[in-house]
């Protein structure tokens, strides 16, 4: 009674990705700094949005606040992407 030997199951191929890459001291410091900066920018964004509601009838003020809101959103995006790169 010869039983066939089972074929080994193939190991799934996964793309190379850094596993548990240790951050340098400088990167750890940057990561902590980014968290605080993002938090502050989110607060600033909320304040700008409140001001837009408050000054909705002042076209010049709305124009300035809208530009500042776009700038703040862009900064948040840039800092958040870097935060993700560092493994945050």
C-alpha cells in the first residue's frame, strides 16, 4: 500500500516591504513633532472654518480665509503623508 506523498503547498509571494524598520533618533523626533504639528493645523483649520461662518457676509475676509483654508489643508496633507512614511 503505497500512499502518494502530498505536494508541498507553495508559499505565497508577497511584495517586499520594510518589516519593523527601526527609526533613527532624528526620525523618531520628527514623528513626534509631526503629530503635534498636525494636531495644531487641525485646530487652526477648525478655527478658520468657524471664522468663515462668522464672516460669511464679508467677501474680502471670506476670500482671505478661503485661501488660508486651502493652504492649511495642503500642509496637513503633506505632513500626514510624511507621518505615514515614518510609520505613524
